[in-house]
């Protein structure tokens, strides 16, 4: 910010809500008065033309009535005003006004006032040209070296230069490669027109080349033109400045030299006549206008540059000489002689603030007012501090400014899943081996209570489940509207999803009095898809590689009543056995014990147990809730199948490592392919032919390798995605078994899910292994730590892909061991204190060594052993891994 403000000599506000631009301001002796004093000519986009001759009684006075010489409504927007010798037969100055479709030249004459109202001006139309094309800007000068008169060149919006020799139209030419109009200027020394094209190039066109080029009115190429009649418009020189230009101006030192000044968006250029850069200056702010003029120093040029920070900078070549502050953002700046005061700076803003100022050294310093000192009452301050702390505590308890019920009342979202399949399946492009893949319709209903904006519904299901449409947009312009959308869900690929739960999320904006654009909010509604969408009735299997047993505290329930849609036989002796066949190919068997309160789920693949186990527990809970039983509970008394879980982790990690190697190899082959291409190109460009030396054969072989590696990378990515889905299913199963094993609360299960399932999908940059290892390490360091020594361990803040999975498997095993010894999952601050491990009844320890594991297996020979509650005398609990279910 400048220390000094611009000294206000005279200022006024033009019109009401009028708009102005850089071409709307001009300073000249437009009325040809004998004293040679300049007048201020201003045109507006509203069509008003005003001429001022300021005569302030003292510095800083506002405009008086007699300062306005003329104000006329031309009824068409004024794009640009210029003053020159535009009328033939006289060398007097006339006013040229450019409208969008018309060019008018006026004669302005002044009359002396006989009364206190001062002098007046009269304006007479000398001639006008109606334009066939919409005008953008214009320039004038002695084109072709004519003496005693000025010609006008107008640039149209479609790139045509129209030249007018005063009262007559001369010719029109189209600029080559035109897209958008730029600033236009004329250099009298080189007799050239200069502009900046949309290619961000300064272009120079000779007037003689324009005059003898093909007429713009005859752009269609005829046979005569093909034979050589007429010349093609060729640019004299170009210079790429790399940015759009705001304005362009030509300043002459003398008759032998001139400079072209170009104001860009971030740079200021000075060019020679031939397009070479004389100098350039990088600007640290966004400029709005500029005006170069000759300096008093020999061979230098001063430049006024206004910017959007209300500043006006004065440069001598590239050196900043002065900076002053303006009360507005200037869009046009001129320098003239007003009322015998030379060098007055006239600035105009886009909203009509017209100011005449000069540079001075009046400092604008801010003086802080004196603060009345008073004694502090510390008792009152303590009371106020306690009140503020209470308000902060209440806000933290409420967890938000608005109550949750009010948020949900803005919009009600309900989801209904059809109990039956679609009559015509909506499944398309499926990769499942079965002949027909079913689909089910899901209907989402939205009902608003208030006016809502930009409501967008997004639906998500777990892959490989697919939606026919997952994005919907609504407008709730009035309250109490109901909108319903339907879509279908089906299985797209031949493996099992990790969950059957879907999520419908609605984001919207609620307008308020203070914020008309609305406050963004989000509401979600979860829904559950039927098991039969991905599963069919199957034949029960007597043998399986993987088995788990779920204990309950109630009598066993008939599987036919739990799974009525999956009964393949109605025999009474088969009510306790049921088979399931996933569409992906896996088979699962569920057995209910006749004598004990247990259910066994078995399958050939460990991860396939998850969905059926979870579905069994949910249906048992629903069944006993309908019966009015409130104390139903499930438990798991076997050992946690960590070995099977670790095999899935190793397989997933192996695919990640394989993908990393394939991508590195593909990158090497791509570099090799480009190197061979460069060698071949150099051979082909060589004027003296040389043998290829089997480079073409090497190129073909490398190309085939690149294609094969790309296919391998794509195949590995598909396998990795499928492996991650299986890993998530197994993780869900392990979390469920740990929760049933240790009887964890819902909050503790949520902590486990956040630690084991942090990602919806993993990538090479951020994978499942390193993320889960960091989360589990944090739990072991905080709430499950044994001593303060473990709490002092620093975790690595950067997540990188590990060398192997041994550390992760060790931490998972240690987590289960700490839980078995009474560890408590908690995220509160007091959880960091070391906990005393108390062994609960019915807990199986996780062996930390091979010897301990063997001793556990030797002690576990009895089936369904009743577990004893452990006391201080019992060194180790009895373990009873499941070997079979008594029928």
C-alpha cells in the first residue's frame, strides 16, 4: 500500500448505474478552442455522451454545473470515443463515436456563456457509417502516409478490419486465423496495424499489404483468384507473449524510433518496431489499464499502470518511480492539460467515478484513537469466563447447532426392497456362470417438510453387486412433496459380495434467512438386500474344509422356518440341515444340533462362511423378537481361525506385490519402446540411408511385450479387486467371531470395524495391509497396552507398503491375545492407562509360540466341554475347539 494518496483536484460521479470501459474516455481540445485546453469526453454503455471542462475553485472540489459543457443521449451504447482530423477539407479536430453497428463523426463547437451557467457546447453530426458487422474497437491515424487528415480502422467481432477514408468506405479485410478480437493500435512510423490474437501473439500487418489483399467481400475462392488475382493477407511479424493482452499502445521517441507497449494479464512488454523485445516487467498484481508517455529523461518512457488494488504505479522503463492510491479501480487513464494545469491524471472506473488528480506528498496516515484506561475487575472477568465455558461445554454436548431430529425432519428418506424378483431381469453384461441372473427392485421415497435446494440421491452397494442407476437429482420448490425413484440391483461378477447392505445418501441445501444459497446437509438410509439375490437352494454337503459353530442360549429353531425360501426338501428328517449355493459357485451347509443349542456353518472356502453366518444370526434374532424373547444371545467358544485368515491376507499381499512388479516392468518396456522409436525416426530422417540393423524387429517385439504386460496388469488388478472383496468378507467374519467370543459391546465392535475395515478399496499407494497395521498398532499402544513402555513407542507417521505381512499377522495375534486376557477396547483418554488383565470365563488364549500352540491342541480333546469360570487359582482356561456336532 502506498504512503501517499492521489491528490484529488476534481471529481464527479457519472449517471446512475452506468457502465464504462477503457475506450470510453478521451482527452482532447475537441472544440478547437484558442487556448488549447483539453476537454474530458466520456461515453457510456447506456448511450450517454458527456463533455467536461473542470474549473474547480479550489483543489478537491466536486463538479459544478458549469463544468459540464454537454450531455446528450445517443440512444446506442458508446464503445469508444476518439478525437482527430476526420472530416475532409479541414484540419480541425472532430469527435468520432463508435457504436456497435454505427460510426458517427461529430463537430463540437463551444459558445461563451453570458450568464452564470458558463460556457456551452453544441454537437453537429458531420457524417455516419452504418456497419454491416458488429464493431469491437477502432484506431485512427494517417494510414499510407497521407497528410493533414486521419483515417479510421474498425475491428469487428468476427475479425474484419474495416478502413474508412473519412466520409467514404475504403475496404475490409479478414485477419487470418481469427478467433476473438483483441486490442488494436496503429504505428505511423512503420505504417502498420498491431493487435494481439487469441493465440496470445502480437501480430503486425502492413497497411499496404491490407490494401492490396483479397477483398473481404469476395472471400469465396473463385477461379480467377486461383490464377493469382488478389493477394493473400500475410502477417509482417509475430511475437508470442504467452498471455492475453488488455491493451496495446505505440509511443514515438522521435522520427527515427518508436516502441510498442503491450499490457498483459501478468506482464508488461515493450517491443521494438520489428517485434523484438526491448524490455519486459513482471507485475505482482492484476493490472486494469495503462498509458505510456515520453519521459523527460532522454531515451526513456514513463508508464502509468492501474491495478485492481486501487493503486496507480508510475514506471520509468522497468523501474518503479512512484505509487499512489486511488479511491476506485481505474479502467481507463489519460494525461492532459486542464485549466492551465499540465500533467493532470484523469481516471475512470467501470461504475462512473471520474477523477482528475495529480501526484503529491500528502501523507495518509492512520492515527489510533486514545484508549481510555480503566481498572480491570477480575471478579467480573472470572464470572464471565465461567459463563462462556459453560456455553462452550453445552455446545460440545449437543454436538451441533441444530438438533438431530430437526435435521431429519427436513427430509424423510425411506427405502423399500421388493420381496420378489423382477419379472424381467434387469441384469446386463453379467459375468456370472449361471444362465439367468435375477434382479430385485429397490424403491426410494423422499418427502420434504421445507423447501430444499440441490437434492441429490446417491446409492451405493458392495461390488460385485451392480445398480441400474445410482444417481438421482430432485428439486423441492414447495413443502410436503413426495418423490419416488426405483432401480434394480443384480450380481454382475462371479464372486460373492462382502455385504448385502446398501446405503442411500441424500445431500441437499436448506435455505435460511442469512444464507439464501442454503446450508449443506446430508441424510442417509441403509437397506438390506435379500439373500436369494446372490444365493440359490443347494444340496447339503457332509464334508467341508472350514467349519464354525455358533452357540445360543435357546432351543434350536427349524432351519425351514428360518430360511423358508431355501428349502429343497420338506422331509422332517432334514429340518436341521440346509444347503446354499452362491451364484459365484460356492456351496455352504448349515446344520442345527438336535440335542444342543448350537448351529454349525461349513464350506470349502473360509470367506464364504461370512454371509450365511451373519444371515443366520440376524434371522435368529428376528425370530426370537417376534416370539417376545428378549434375553436371546449368541456366543462363540471355539478358537479364532486366524491361520485361514492369514492365508487370505498373504494372497492379497502377493497380488499387490505382483502388480507393483508388473507396473515397473511395463514402465521399463515403455521407455525401451520410445528409445527404439527415436532411433528409427533418426534413421528415417537421415539423408543418407543406413541399414536399420533389426531395429524394426526389436520395435515389433517390444510392442508385443508392452501389450502383453498391459494385459497382465489389467488381469492382476481384477484379481486384486476380487481378492480384496474376499478379504473383507473374511475380516467381517473374524470381527463377528471375536465379538461373540468376548461378548463385545456395539461400541467395541465399531472400533474393531474401524481398525480392520478402514478402506472401501485399496490401491498401490495406500493399501489395506499398512493401514490396518497402523490402526492395530495404535490400539495396542493405547487402550490395549500392558505398560507405559509400550505407550512410549512412536508409530511411523508415513504409510508405506511393507516388505511382508509377518508384522501385521503378529499384531493381529497380539490383539486377540490382549482381548483374551481381559483387554478393553476404548477410545477415551483414560484408556491409555495400563490395564490389569483379568481372564474371563470361556476365553481361549491365542498361542504366541509353537510350544504353546501344541500344548493347547493336546489339551483340547473333549467335545463341547463346559468351560469353568476362572479364578486366581486357575492358571489357564480349558479350551474346546469344535470337532463335530452331535446330531
